C-alpha cells in the first residue's frame, strides 16, 4: 500500500480487525511498547503470585497425566514480559522444574534480564508435550465488528484512525455464517456483535501444536444465550477503560465467544470443557478461605500472612470479578486434569 493509499484508508476507515491488528502489533503498535501490558491493565498474573502457583499445580497434574516425561513443556501464550512463565517455573517442585522447558510466545522483543532458560518465540513450538496456557490472549486477537443497519441488515463496521465509525458492506461469506451460528443478530438497528472467527482459528492452531497434554484459554468470555447486545469492544490506557481508538495509543480488546472457540477442534479427544476461573482455581486448591482465628492467638505473624493470602485468593475467585473469567480446557491425549 502506498503512503497516499494508507492515508486515505486511515481517513475513510477499515474494518476493526485490520485496524486493531496494525494498532496493536504493527511496528509502533501498542504491544511493542517497552512497558508491556502491565503498564496499562491488571490481569490475574499481576493481581497475586497465587495465580502462578495455581498454574504450576496444574502443570504438575498435567505432568502426572503424561507419566512424567523427560521434558515437560510450559508454553505461555501472549506472554507480555514473561511474568507468568517466570513465576510458574519458580513455583515448581525441584523434580518437576528439572524437566520443565519454558516458552514465552510474544511479538514484542525479549525483555532484558529474562531467565535465559526461557525461550522467547513469536509463535508456539511445533510440538508441545505439557501445558499450553493462554491467559488473556484471545481477547487481543483482532476481530471485525458487525452492526445492524436501519433495514435490519448486519453490516461491517469501518473505523478511521481517530476512532470514528461508519457502516460498510453487509457481512457476507464465512463471517455471515459465523454470525448465524454463534451470534445471530435480531433485526433491530444498532445491535452489534464481534465476529469471533479469527479467534476460533487462532485457538485451533494453538491446540494443533499440543501433541499430548492440555491447552487452556483464560479470558473475558460469553456464551450463546448471554451475548451482550451491543458487543464489548473497548480500550484500556494507563489502567483506565477508554474509547477504543486504533492509533496505537491504547489496548483494543473484546470479550471472547469461548463456546465457539471450544467447537473449533471438536474432533480432539477428550472434548473441550468450559468453566469459570472461580471453579478452576477451587479445583486447584485455591479457595480464599479465611485462616482460623485460633492461629491469631498462637502465631499472629502467620495469621496476618494467611489473611493477606486469603484476600488475594478472594480477588482471584470473586464471581463478579476475576473469578468470573472463562476457562476453556482442551485435553489432548490425556484425561482432563481438573475433572
């Protein structure tokens, strides 16, 4: 594309998928900034070290299901600056840590000072035996947006570089088929949907890399019967929600139709399963239960530490907060470790 054509496209608008792809992952994109995602929003990884410890326990369960292989992979999709993979490897028992191989999958440059044992990749390894974990990765796979026009026709939403929107052509082809199956829009002007087909494809490609083990996606999510009527597209900048503007100045995100992603590899056995983060972390022995008051009398310092830990666990499992996130579990050739 020539400079003149690019400028015209920016003024006239592109679909949200193309616009967000360039704004997030282009040469000067949001996710290539040195401060990383943690400089703009807080995930479960940043909320408490308890999250990484729970993921480490999950990796140990996968290890047992695999029969303790000589090499155990942990793949952190959308790794940010490597916070999760670093903490998970540090939390493993010595016998498991000695066999573990850590991979951080991220488009940004490798951060200085990262543990040299962690491989920094732009895509997951070709073959994974272990746990592939995608924490808030799919919500940043760009998607197009559809909006119903006055005639009741879903049309592609076009967006200019300053965030101004207008309606384009009617949604057609594979995108129209996806809407009809996963997010049918009533004939009411203004209703919107995010077309999640690129996320289904991205998830299926990630699962295909797992030869044996478990693939997990954790994200803001919704399922059929509870789709938000006006979509969820939004932005984040410096810790605050903001209008999504595809100029590289903010994160651009939308909740994930995890049920559609789960169906993307329906032939894989055992079948995929959806649950909340609250239920997943409870299954990994993270409950947020308060310590007994008797501990305060016998060991006050230990009681304070346990109380702080309980508070962090409560935040990670709160039904109306992080605990309401969706977990998509796809075992590959092993029993479901959380069954």
